[in-house]
C-alpha cells in the first residue's frame, strides 16, 4: 500500500476475530478491510500460518499488512516472510524431549470426557500442549472449555509445569500461557506476543492491540499490557466489531 499510515492495529485471532478455531464471519472480514483503508492492520497468533489461514482465509497474507503466526516467531510483512525462529535450536533436543515426556505423562493421568488426536504440537516458536487433543470436535471443545472453567484443568497443569521446569528445579527458561479454548502454549521467556513488536515499534506512532485473553496468565496479557501498545480487551468477536466501529468511526 502506497499510503503511509501512522497507526497499526494488531489483533489476536481466537476469541477476537473469530470464535475459537472457527472461520471469521464475512462481516468481520469486511470491517477489517474498511479499517485497513484508514490504518495498517496485522494479526499476531499463537497458531501456525496454516491454522490462521483456515480462520482468516487463504489470502490472509495479502489482506493484512503484517501477519505474525506463532507469536511473531514467524513474521510476514506485505505478504513476504521476513524472519523465522526455532524453539528446538534455542532449547536443544535433550531438554526439549524431557519437557515433552513430562507433558505426555501428566496428560496420560487426566480423566476427561473425550481425548482425540494430537496432544503436543511442535511449532517453530512454541510448543502447544492440548489435554483433550487437537482433533476433538467443536462440541467437545466447548464441553472441555466449560469443564476447564469449573476445574481449572489448564491452570493446574501450568502450576505443575512451573514447579517442574521453573527456577526452583530445572529451569528451561520457558513461559507457559493459557490460550484459546483447549490448550497451553510453552515458549522461551520473551517469545510471547510482544516478540512481534520488534518489527513494527519504530514504524508507527501508535500501535493498538485487541485480544480476549488479556488477564495475567493469558496469552494476550504481555502484549496487551506492554507500554508500546494501546491495549483493548474484548469479550468476543462481536465486541471487537463494536469497539472498532466506535474507535475508528467505521
């Protein structure tokens, strides 16, 4: 885009632009393109590019000025890849396997209504840990989400991870954040969603961020609270639409 814009608006995806793991509605996509006429827009997600594309469309690299999958450890600007990090290189295979083995052992003891598919998904910039498995249906995602709110399954899992791999024992230098509806993200300290800001902080006067998991412990918290951003907490995609319309006169 030839027009220079002073403002960038970054978005989380799950719970912000779409319901968890679902495709964004046409009205949301249209609103974002109208917003793009006024400001630059970007997304920052813990998911990899394939999952982001499922939710925002196969042409998302060209419909956003910046696309930051995996917390920005994989970074695209104007449709082109500009950088990619590797958690495997950062941590090392031996420590990585000890961590994965602990997670698998912990999840094997959890009694859940349903377990299906991939329980640990390895990505470039993080490890996604999913107690019910990533292949569960949307119905079972919803039921796990309700059970998690009641029994704090993921929060207890994070506590166990911090005790096992925190400073008191074997410190892998990992941070654990509850994200989406069914999973936990594990990534090196500083590799949270703030990581993407290094690509944009000197290019814009104002950087807004919209996310739904902005409370401490959520995977939007650090970028939401960062002094370099203007944070906006949302309840769901409809709330995102309402706030955007009010803030940018759409």
